[in-house]
């Protein structure tokens, strides 16, 4: 069978780490012309309509998450189906709008069979190699393989993804909003509703008010938590948290008055912050962490307190979400006005400004920035 390729534009990272800021000057990401192969059976060719910037992208640039290079970054996006690798897939059609997700599930490994598709071992292995689920990359540049980022590589005009890396949505949702459901909402709201299983009337304290943290905050409010409070160094983000319904939002070091929460959600990705979050939970409280610290960081907590205080410390990957189940649920809450996801959107910019936008993300000056690749 003959394989054809098409030319696309994509933001490519040449090396992970040793990329000093400001990125606007040093330009670790280069928008390049790549060759994109046709989708194989079980894969889909999509046009990227909008892609959000996330700290998981930044962690590859700064070396906190080493990945095979070169790599086309981006993992949170809304897209439109252009072609199906499997003509017999009656669940999708050309023209459908989809949300891309950063971890597909094979459906047959032990985690998948246990209902924990967000921990799929085969998908995690493929993501670690920078490949799609069926192996290899569909991206190249002058004959050199370019790796996929988390099976998506959304900072591009087009992408080929595994069929299990997307969820079909209604076409009337603005793509800039729809994109955020693929990571920020899936992770933050999922951490509250799935991992922590917050019950109405429970108190929730959120550490960190980036895209995921604010998604957790609005998710806690949607779940009926009271009060919902937050900690973040940015006055602007604290003000937004209050606007969204938080009972209090304070700077780090000022949160002891908020200690004793039933549930504490940590989204910062720093071991020292997670230790503080652990202290903030009441006896018998639940602490959920979604942040991704540098692998060299170690967590120090009082070991006795796990038993003596009866606390629970839970890791949450992708918000313990099943995308095909949860994205429609979260969209339904958004339509009902209970998840104001659009308020997390800081800006919409062309792909060519990707390095400047990464600076704002690294400096904590933005919540969720979205790029729209030019056509």
C-alpha cells in the first residue's frame, strides 16, 4: 500500500532542557514545515482548530520531563476530522469536531481492564517513546523522524492521532473553549469529581491557580463543595478565583487560616508545595496531587501522620478520567453554566507567537493561552 504525505506547519523542539529563558529571544520552539504521513487503520487525520498551552509542554522545554527529540509539542486541542484511516469506522465522519486527549487507552492491559484507562500501560509506553499507539511516528523533516508529544502534537496545522486519542463533540462549541476540555478541565475537574470524589458540603482548598487549578476550583463549586478556597502568589489569579466563587484566595504563607479542609488539591508540581498541602488537610482529609514535579524532587512528610491523622494522599493522572465518559459530562455542566471554562482563557494568538506565550506561562502571567494555527 502506497503511503502519501502532506506538508504541515508545526512547532518543533530540538532539545529538552538547556533552553534558557526568555524563550522569545532564544526560541527553543521553531515553527517548521514537516511531512505528515497518512493515518493508518485505527488512526485519524485532523485539522487543529485551537491548541492550549500547558505546563506539561513547558516541562519538556525546560527538561523536567525529558522526551525523545526532536518533538512536535502540544497536547491539548480541539480539531476537525479530515480523513479516517479506517473507512469502516462508523462512529466518526469527515467534518466532525473532536477534542484531543493526551492518553489513549488500549482497552486490554491490566489498568484498562480494571477501569483505569487513564493509567493505560501501553499508551504510557508509546507516549514515553514519542510514538503513536501502533508504533512509530507519522512526522518527519527532511527524512528525520520527528516525535509525537503525548500522541497529539497539537501545535500544528494538522495531526495524525490514534482513534482512541479523541472524543467527538458538538460543532457549536467554540474551538478555543473546546480545546481546554482535553487537559485543563479533564485534569482539574476530574481530580475533584473522580479522584477526590468530593461530596456536597465538603470544604476544598486548591493550591495553584493555573489552568488546572482554576478548573479544579470551578469543578469543586460544581460538585457542591463549600467553602472552596485557594492559594496562589498571583494577585490577578486570586482575584479571578474570587470572581469564580471562591470564598477566599490568599498568597502562599498566608493560608494557615484555611487549614483543616476536607479535600486539598495540589496543582503546582513542586514537592515543597505538596508537603504544605498535606499539612493543610484536616485529620482524615484527602490530599490529591496532579502537579508534575521534577523527578529529582523528593516529598518529605511525617510518616506517622498517615496513620495517626488518618490522612489519604492520592496521585491523580488525567484527573482519573475516562475521556469518552467525562468530556461529555463536563461539557453538559458547561452548557448549564456550572463550569465557566471560557473564563480560564487568557488569550488567542497565532502559532508563530508560541515562544513568547511560553514565557508568559513560565512567568505565571497567563492561565490558559490558546494558539490558532494559520491556514
